[in-house]
C-alpha cells in the first residue's frame, strides 16, 4: 500500500541530488540528448549539450570583454604616464622660479584637459610675497590643507579655495591636492600649498575615484615649487 509523501520532493532536492551524484548522467546518458531546453536567443528548443555550449560561449564573450577593458585601461595608463614624464621634463627646464605657478596651472589645463586650475603657495621668499599665487590664503585654508593626507575628490560644497578659480560657479566637482616640498629624510616634506582642479561635470572628480595619478601630479608640483620656499 502506498502512502502520500509527507515532504514532497522539491526542485532544490533534485538539484542537490544531481550535484552530489554526477555519475547519474553516466548511468542515464540518454537523458542528455533527450532533455530539451528553451534557447535564450530564440524560441526553439535545444538539447542540454547545446544549452551548455551556449552558456560557455556567453562566458567566453564576457571574459573577452573584460580582457579588452584591461588592455584599454593599460594603454590609457601608458599614455598618461608618458604625458606625466614629458611634463616633468619640461618643468625641469624652467629657469625662472616665479614663472612656475602659471606654467603649472597652464600645463595641467592643456595637457590633462582640466577646465579650471588654481594654485596657491605660502611661506615663499620675500621677493615673491606679493605675487598673485600667494594671495587669498586664509588660516582656515591652511588648516584644511594640513588635514589632507591625500587629494580630496568630490562635489563642490562651497569650498573657500574655489575663490581662486576664474569661474567658481562653474566648478561642480573638485580635486584639491596638498602640495609638499622636498622631504629631508622624512616621510613627507613640509606643506607648501594647494592645487585645485575643477570641472563643470559633477562626476569628473568623485569620491570613488582613485587618487594615485593625482598624487603623482602633486608630488611633481611640490618638488618644482620647493624653489619658491623661504629657506
């Protein structure tokens, strides 16, 4: 006499059984050809082997796309590194130290397609104390700069440093880079200024972006501008 199952077999039970007993399909190989599934690409039915082949092709296609992305990003990084090296070489050739701030902001705007760039340096030599690149630096700005251990990237929420830009209203996102002079055996040199990059695109500089490239820019600027410092 048969009795109804107290706990009916579920799809999960079947899946667990087949996963634990792969030899099932060896004993019943005819099922592999007999089972037909719907193809995701059209309405025709395909065999289990064909469906597996389609899934493998899709996985391979995804891997190919990822590989292409890796190659593209690698090429972009090589190009950026080359641009950075050429820019560093050009900074070495500037004899007039007072011309460096304007040269740096102009170069960053043109070489790296940044819509607005501003720069301020403090504790400079007395002969440069009244230069434009030293003006508008409050105690609060210096305190903010001291709090930055790495570049800040994010939305412009009314930062005082936007007053240094030619068009503060057009600065939707910002990258604010602390500049440090040459280190003298220490982990980091003295803080000497701030570099501000601005864009009307609110996502150009965002809090999720990596800052390694910006850090390299800050290091180059800090090393170049160390010539302006009062010794």
